[in-house]
């Protein structure tokens, strides 16, 4: 009855809104980015395990294993309690195909039965084997070790803003039997166990024909995702005034971790104490039995002036005396 030219052109109204933030997804993405940035490859493995693996690698599961009524194979008749066995199988698969280096991780759920009810928990596990950093001309490769994996965990937990609250403690008797007793630790958040890290026990390594140390770790993400990740940090230029280094060798009981000495010095130090690092741990003839010498480098710096030797010596001497009293330590001559 009329032409289109008489119809007023008008776009239809559209209503839209931003999706509500998904904190769990953001947390998992943040953890994934840290591991990928550390040079690890993400895997996606089956959620089933053998009874032998579930019995040996308890992981972070708290209860009994869950049995599958109609398993895909007779061997995989339980739900996994840990992500580590699947990573070890992936390592074996790659080694059989001449892949000398293998660094991978997985973020997925593990399962157990607690108080008669099935429970699922998010877990993060990683495995490192072979050259972690390739060799250069005149420099050997950096091999995967307890300390390389510990550094990756420190980067992950530091990005969550938990670096000052996390510590590494020697496992209690009977715990983590699949790890090397001299190269393993429980990861602690305050006084709560949130995971473990360590080299595979030589017995386990021999069963898998591994010729180099194999390092694994596993974290309980259920205890961590409530913290999220810290906002991106701003970068500041270092002060233009020079730093002053003082070395310190403390003789401690063998059972006292070096991290305790570092934490004590940082707590007792003044605003001028910029950094504390461990550069040597020695046990030998010149140290009494049951003791060890921990050598630390202390860096002092002021942002508004150049420190004098007299000022640094005075602050350093007071800090050393306070640390000795707190730790019950002696100075190594």
C-alpha cells in the first residue's frame, strides 16, 4: 500500500552486557600461563589409573580410590588420585621416540572417596627431564633438577602473591616414598601442606630405565585458587646509587633449612637491606658433626644516597648479632 521510502529507517534496539567474571577460569588460565612461560608443554591425559599407580602415587587425594564399574581396560579400573603417573607414561612414550628432553604439565581433576562420597579436586602436576636450558658455546646445558622445578613453583606461587608465606619442608617419615629422600620437599602455605616437589626415587627411575634425574611436582589448586593472581606489577628502574655486598657464613644445625636463615635476616634487616641470597652450603671437616655452614650474600642499598662503609658495617654487625641469637647460630671463621 506504500513504498519503502515512506518507512523510517531505524536500527533495532540491542541489549547487551559484559559477562560476569569467572574467577576460577581466570585462576586456571593464570596458572597455565606461568607454566607455559617456564617452558613446559600442557598435556591432557585420561582420568583413569591402575590400582598400582593409585597405591604408589597418592598425590593430593585425601580418601580412598574410586572404582569404575565398566572400565575401558581391565588395568585402568580406578579413577586417578594423582596426575603424575600419566605424566610418567607420557615421558616413557617420548623417550621411546628419541625425545631426549621432556618438560610437561597438566591441570585437571583428581578423584577420591571421602566419608563414603566421591570428591573431585583440581590439581596441577609437572614433570621435567633432561636439559631444561640448552647448552651454549662454551657452556653446558642446565639439567632438570630439584632446584629448577622449585624455581618454577616459586615463580607460580610468587605470581599469586604468596611467596612470603610459602616454604619447603623435608617430608615426614613415610611420606612421599616415590621421591628421592634427599631431594624432595613438601610445599607449605603457612602451616598447611599444599603439595610436593622432588626427584623421582632411584628405584622408580630404574624401573622406567631413566638415565637422568626426573623431577615431579603436584599442587592442590583447591587450596590456592581462592587467592587468585596479583595485579600486574609495575617496573621501576633500579636506584642510581651503588649497592654494597657483605658475605656472611652461619654455622647452623643440619636440620635447620637455609630458607629459615634467609627469612630471619630479611625480617630483622633494616630498610637498607635489599636482598639476601644463599650461595653455598657446606658440610665437611671444618664444620662440627651435625652442623652445616650456610654462606649468604647480603646486599645493602639506599635510594637517596651512597652508603658509607662505616654505616654498612654498623648495620651489618647489628643484624648478624640479632640473627645469631634468633637462630642459635655461630659465625664460621
